[in-house]
C-alpha cells in the first residue's frame, strides 16, 4: 500500500510540474521578416492595417489588410506583411488574394504578392491561382506572373510557367510548359 501511494504521489507531482511549466511558457511565435532587398528607410509604419479604396462614385473597389505596413520614401513603395486583398467587382463575385509579403507600387495601382501568393474567388471557389509571385492590377482585374503557376478548379488542376489572367473577361492564358489533369463528370 505504501509503494502504491508513493507511485501515485510521484506521478501526480510530475504531472503537476509538467502542467505548471507548460502553462507558464508562452508558445514560440513565428515572426514574418521582410526579404533583405525590402530593407530601407521607413517614414510610415502601421500594424494591423486596414485600408479601403473607393471609386469616384463612392463604390468600394478593393480592401487591403496587412499585419504590418511600411512606406519607403526613397522609392514610394509600400511593403505589406501577410497582405489580404479583396477586389470588389461590379455585378460579379469578389476576388481575394493573399501572400506572405506584398508590395504596393508608388502609383498605388499595382500590387505585388510574394511568397505563397494565392488568388481565389471568395464566394463559390470556382478557381484558385497559386504562384510564388503574382502581380495584380485591381482596376483592370488583371493577375500576371512569370513564375510557375498552378490553377485549381473543381474539375482539375493545370500547371504552367507564366500567366496572364484577365478576370474581368474570365480569360486565363498560360505562357509556357502547360500540363493539366481533368476529371469528367
């Protein structure tokens, strides 16, 4: 009986110790750091940024959120960490894009999404465009890349290198090394 109580006491003590250590230690958080070529002097810095852009008639054209936003005055470029962008289209489903890093050009009309870039239709998920880097022109509903790209649809998967996607006219052109797998109904 004594040995049994000792084993129970030791196992409870170890359990309490493990739970106490586990409860007081904070989990390691992964930090997103910009690529070295992004470094430069920053004149504006925003965390948990939320930006909405409207056209002249007051219609919401696109919305961008980012974990961190930095403006580089030398180039006029704005850098975004964990950007999430939604482009609102007249009488059509919105398009959503995200990546690990983003860059807004100085003229504010072209977005670059870098590292694990993804574009998809938020409503019915008809398609999903995946590439290491995507150039997005929201006003023209144009998505371009010269990198390898994967297009996922409910009926199949297509791979290629380089792409021009004119989402306003539902046209996607793959530039090179196109291959795909499709399922018939």
